[in-house]
C-alpha cells in the first residue's frame, strides 16, 4: 500500500495522563463531559518524535508548551495517539484557539481497518498482546492521585513517567505494525472523522433546548397525572414504579379492557425445556417405586409451575409490533398508558435533551462522535473509539421527516456560516445493482428515473409509472406516496434475500399494512417479494453464488473467488480463507472478516469478535447477508472516498448522517452556490475503482441541522 503520505510528514506520538477517581472516570462519563469537569486535571503528556525522541511534559502548561514546540498544529505533522478521541480532545483544549491538531490519527481506527482489528479487542493492552509487544502495565496505582502527590513523592512521579512512556512506545510500535496495511485514503478519513469530535464546530441553541426539555417534562407530567386519577394512585413515583413492572403493567392493561400482547421467549423456552427434563427425572424416580423426600416433592412442584407458565411472555417492548398497535389504540387511556411505559422505560428523548443541554452549558458546541470502520461492514458507528460511556449525541437517528424536529433546529451552523448537506440517493440500491450486474436496474438509475416508482408500478398493476410519480412526488397524494414507499422498501430490503414474511414484518414495523387482515397482509407481502425476485434475477443469482462461496469457505483454504461482473471491470473483490478465517477484501482494501467459519447443521456460521467489550458470538451467515455486507461496505467506501475528496478541496465536514455529508460554509451567496455545486458533483462521481456506478445526490443549505 502507498505510504508516501508519511514520507512527507513528520509523525508525533502523544499520550495524556489525567486525574481520575471512582466518580470522575471515563468508564461512566463521555470524553467531552470528563474533560469539561471542574475536577479534571492534566498530570502530564508523554510524547515521541524523530527530532526529540521520548519525553514527558508535566502539568497542563508543560504539555501545552511541548505541543507547540512539536508543531502538532502545523500542516507538516501527523499526530498519533491510541485513543485520539480522548488525547486529541485534551490537546485541542490546550492549544491556542484556531490552532487545533492539523492531522490527528488514531491507532484504534487504523486497527479497525485491518484484519488484526477484527480478531483482537482494541485496547492498547489487547493489541500489544496480539502482536507480541511488551505488556502495557497497570494504571490503578494512580487513581485519586493529585498533582501535589507527584511533587511530594518522587518514586510515584518516576512510575507515572515510565508508565506513560511505555504507552507511547507501544503506540509507536502499533502504528509501525498497522501502517503498511492502512491506505492513504483511510488515514485521511480517520483524521477528518476525528475532527468532527475533537474540534467541533456545530453550535447549540441552549434556550431552545431548555424549552424543549421543559415541554417534554410537562407532557409527561400531564399524562401521568391523568392516568394516576384513572387508577386511583396518589403517589407519582408509585405509579411510575407500577408501569415499569411487567406484571403490574399487564394487570393495568387488563383493567382498561385491553388484551395483553404475548410473544414467545427463547429464554423461557430453554427454561421450560430444562424444567421438563428435570421433572421427567423425578417422575421416573417415582415410577420406579422410590420414596421421594419432601425436598424432591417441593422441587417437582416448582418445576411443574415453570412448565405450566410456558414460554410466552408479555410483548411490552417498544419494538414489539403488538405493543406499537396499543400505543396507537383508539382508546386514549390505553394509548397513553403504553406511551408512558415506553417513555419511562427508555427516557430516550429526555436523556438526549439532557446530553445536548450539558454540552451547550459546558462549551456551547456539539462534538460529533463517530467511529470509522467500527461496524462489520466498515460503516460509522455512533460513539468514541475508546469505548466507555457514549455522549448521547447520536445524530444518526434524530427524527427527520416526521416527529419532533426541535433537536435538529437547536443545532446551529458556526457563527458566520451556513450548513450545506449532500445526501447520496439510493446508494446501496445502486451499488448492489452494480455488484450483481443487474443491467435493467442500473439503466433506470442512469436515465434518472425513480426505481421505487418503477417497482410500485409493477406491484400495483392498475397504475402507470407516470401516474404514481406525479401523485407521489408532485401532488403528495397519500395513496400514491404509500405505493412508492412500498416500492422503496422492497427495493432496499428484498435486495438482500429476505423472505416475504420478513418483508411483511418490516412493513408492519413502519406501520404500513397491505391488508386489514394480518394473514392477507403477509400473503400480499410474499407476492411482492416474489415479484422482486422474478424481476431482478441477477441479484437473486448473486445470493446463490455467494452462498456457494460461503459453503466452500467453511471447508477449504486459499483463494475462493474473484468477483468481477460486466459492470465491474476496474476492480475485483476477492475472498480467501486462512486458518479458518474468511476475509473478503473490498475495492478500498477494507477487509470483511469472518473468523472460525464453519458449518453447523445446515448453516454456515462464524464467530464475531474484536472490539473493546464485545464477547465472541457465533452468527449465521448466508449468501444474502454476505451480499448485504459487501454492498453496504462498498457503498460506505464510496462515501468515505467522497468525504476525503471534499476535505482535500478545503471543505470542513462537520457531521455525517448515514449517506449524507454536512459541510460548514461561509455565509456568502457565491460561496454557498459554489459549495452546493461542488458537493453535488462530488457525490455524483464514483471513485476510480467504481467507474460505471450511476450515483446521484440531493443538496440543501440552511442555518440549522434541519438541512441534513
């Protein structure tokens, strides 16, 4: 891989040591909240550069001076830390305003781009062990230690320096090991992703956020007070305790005349099966003529109760379709009671409001925590690289088209700037068609026609393409909008080989019914799913081809396949198996990794591992799912390429939302016009390795995050 990027720049390694105790700790706080706390203190900073060698600068002021001497704010310096979301956040707080780290890089992000990052946990300790480096050592001895302690205890001071410099050296060794396997583009993408968090630019409207929180509490209080009267409960806390209890809540539903929805529980099924096995042993013992003692009889009675209770449990989670129906019940009491349970069990809206308000009060800006290459497919995951508590700022799932838009309105462009957002249209559908060589679907995109409307016209044969397009897009007729949305859902979900029943469930989760009767709904969903499979046969064939590849991977070693199609002449995707690890390398060199691949019964499975705290989990993999991973990974590789191109054009990227990039642009008519034009061109132009993919995009601008 090309390492010329580093040949032109000096690389500096840093590692901050800061005060922590049982309360002030990154285990329970986000980086932004931790660094902004009043009791936060910098003990010192370890560093290494080619010019200086290793060194340690004590105190925040000493670290600030050393950072400036090292020139980390200058364009010719790459600054590396193992958890740059933390070290970079601290460094930028110390550096002069307007002079942040010029090129921050995180070895966690680098590890995620390699096979090693998929096989090992990503703490410095775990990766050092994985590569056979020296041990990281323990930091526990420094908990609760203040600056004065280091001044008075020279031995403790020496231990801190040695511990920190060992971390710096391990980071340097890790960087050297990873760098040959991380592309220049990936390095730049890691840097621009980090800047969104450690050098945030989005402002927050504190008065609007405080009003939003007050309105949330008021609506909640009104609902609680009304229902407390209905059930005759005087104490508010007692009422909230009642609705949090699964058993009590089910009784409250019955009291209102509603039927409690039930679902099968895998955990209860296992419990019942175990109870039946043990009860069978007791019965066999009794039938043999043996006299049972009182303890065994009591045990048998308890087992009988478990068996009689069965494996069904109340379906009272927000994701349960039957519970969602109750939240939309025509009975106002039933609907409000269910909504209150959902809100009080998760408190998502209130918790998020508190997170935004906290950031607004501490610094007035919104750090955007996104971890590149964190998911199996390489897409962003919300949160910081180093694990610990997340910030609660996840912009990926803020309401966009329906629901309360207040949080979007409360996120403001930097002073004197506007936000310009570009959304890549149907990128997964376009990339999937390109990968599979589905020529007719690619032609629809190339003509600029709407594939969702095309599919809707196939599904609803009584209406033409032009009729649905006009009704859905121009007239906003609810029935035609519904038809297009159904066409959209089948294009996006059935692309990965889901069954008709799964497609039907997805529609219900989106509150879309194909028929009033549930059985008729599922029958119609199966028909629509079949229409998709019959029309797009190249995509269907790709599932089968990849399924065959997976079955070979489970029993073979070596190169399995190269993945060229008529549409994909410029770059192949190859899959190999070594030591029972299947690695599928995408065109941007990012590896999809499936360790311990094998066959269990009729299924191909692998073990998902790696990360900070995730335990190894064996998962089922099949052709449609592998196609999903390849398509989603390739689509995000294109998005990452676009972001790097935009950054190299001088644009400041301040946020990402799924397939959309958000830029901060000076509030000048000509600058905005130029930015919108260049953003549209960039999002419509595929990387060199994906020539022929017909990309499209939409661009908007405005003063708040509503544009994203």
